[in-house]
């Protein structure tokens, strides 16, 4: 009985690890194009306001410093589609 319980626990842990290890889905072509346009429009703002930050931290920095951004950067950020979160 203990062996069955142990095997069940091990198999559940292995299945959980496989689910956790899955990579997030690739961004849509629209999201990728909007991201590239935003990075181009916000290049100077990123260098001056969010220097040294990358990825999620850089986007968060830009959002937090919206009042300091150029008009072109603000416009490009407004056009960024919001990622859809999966329903729980």
C-alpha cells in the first residue's frame, strides 16, 4: 500500500513539473509588430528614463513614467494590444 502511494506521489510530481516547464505561448504577429514599433518609437525615452532595464521591467518603467515620455512613445504604447489572460 505504501509503495502505491509513493508511486502515485512521484507520478503526480513528475506531471506537475512537466506543466510548469511549458514555455509561454509566442506573441501574436500583431503583438510582435506593435512591440517592435513601440521599441523604435521609445528608444530615446528608454535610454533616458529606463536605462539598464529590459523586458517586463522596462515596460513597467515606461508605464510608471508616462508623464516623462515623448508624444511618439506615448502614442506607440497606446497602440500596444493588451495580452489576453487565460480564463481560470
